[in-house]
């Protein structure tokens, strides 16, 4: 398991459930999204109607599922959960849609991964609250329109750009979630520690927050691992020193880089003089698949300003050299 993965791993969702904010007031950070969404929900409540369909976009671990659950609970309606990959046939979706009650919130995670026919069925359901159920096959097939009660679709996607235009256009409100600031993550860590009954000092908390890559899921995961360390190797209290030792043991450094991230930077600087070097060569040198380097390590290195992708290959920035404690060679300015 990668401690710094932004996606939920294994049965992590179960552990996470206890830490989820239950209302908009409890959500930390994302103040613009919170204000806008609060307004959408309040207006719908006053009109006694289901709110417009909501699209939540942003990287994994930033709170999309949490917000979907909050929308349902603020509207005092049940939440139905499914995901794009789980809907392989349009029939699967038809079954879900026809089972909805008025005002239900339907959450479709990874909505960009739905099959084409299901997507088309969803357009109609979102706009006209109708499902065309196809009976029979070939020339004799007929579509029977089935009315469904007004509901609210909440779609989540890591890549809003991957959604076909017609689907995107049918959402009345789109919220883009951004990475969290260190002080927001700090509040999240302290809130979670309270819920988990973990004793934590201020500096212990900021230390965990600053290594969490702007992502609440990672902050909560690091907190759980540091708590283990505090319990077994110390007196149970998460102090700065305990957080330091624990995260060093788990190989998550001060900037949130893990072993693979550092290996990539290390090879890039020490073996290839800072680049440019092709990603395949880089992957061989660290002993990983090209996809792993490209999809797992690079995005965060790029976001942290440590690595640049150029047409001629990957290049270490000045910050990368400094991160490794080395002087950048002549000519490295950025
Ligand atoms: P996503 O669906 O975007 O992958 P989740 O909603 O599952 O993310 O959130 C992951 C974890 O992070 C959950 O345990 C949740 O409690 C926590 N979390 C996310 N956003 C916030 C927030 N704004 N405040 C507090 N905790 C949060």
C-alpha cells in the first residue's frame, strides 16, 4: 500500500466513514464551493423541490463523496450510490433510475467512466425525468417511455474535461474542488484526531498536515499511521518528534514525497545531470514501469514544482536539486 496514494485503498472507505463531515458547516476549507452549494440547497429547500443536478470535479481524496452525502443529508433524503464502472449496461442504469423515489439523491462516482448507451439514457433522465426502456431486439424493438420522479444527480469526476459536452451541460451546478492549504489540512488533522481520540500537539498536527500533499484523505491516513507509532513506540501522544520519527520510518518526507518520488528525482539529478531525459529511460533507471512513473510519481512532482515535462524529456528544476540537498548545476534557473 502506498501511504501517499490519493485514492482509497482496500477497505479504507470503511475507516474513512467515521471521519466524514456530516454537514456543510463541518466541511473544512473549500469555502467557495461550500457557499455556492449552500445557496443551491437552501433555495431548493425553500421551493420544496429537488435541487439541480450537481457535478463535483477534482482530484481523488478531496471530498467529492463527502459532499454528495452532505447534499442528501441536508435535503433529508436518502442517497443512492453507484459508479460509472459499475454501470456496464444501460439496463443497469434503467434499474437504478426506475427505483428512485421523488427527491432522492443519486451519486454516480467516476461518472466519466460510464458506457456510452448508459450515458445517453442518463441525458434523458436528467432532463426529462424519463427512461426509455427498450423491449425486444433488432427491427422489432420498441422503446417504452417510463416516467421517473424528479431526483438530483450528483456526479463526481476526477477529470471534468473527459465528460462529453451534452452530459456536462445538463448539470445545473458544477463545483471544482481544489487542493487544500496547509492550515486547512491542519484543522482536518485536529478534527480527525478528536474523533479518533488521539492526543495531538499543535506542532504534531502541522507536521502531518504539511506532508499530506494538499489532500485530506492522505492527511487522515498519515494521522492513523503516526498514531500507531505513538502508541507502540512512544506514550501515545502525537508530538512533533513522534510525527517526525513515524513519517521518516514510513518514508514520507517533509514535502510529502515518498520513496518512489525521491528515487525519480535522485536518478534524474545524479545519473542524468538533471535531464532532459525520456520517461522510459527514467522508469528503467528506478526499476518501475513507465506508467507508474508517469501516473503515480510525476503528477505530484510537477505540481510541487520539482520536475518539468518538456518536449525533449523530463527536467529537474532548481527546487529539485535543493530538495536533494545539492547545488544546481550552472544554467538551471527555473
Ligand atoms: P473523494 O470522493 O473526492 O475521493 P472523499 O469525500 O471520500 O473524497 O474524502 C476522503 C476523506 O477525506 C474522507 O474521510 C473525508 O472525511 C475527508 N475529507 C475530505 N474533505 C474534507 C473536508 N473538507 N473536511 C474534512 N474532511 C474531509
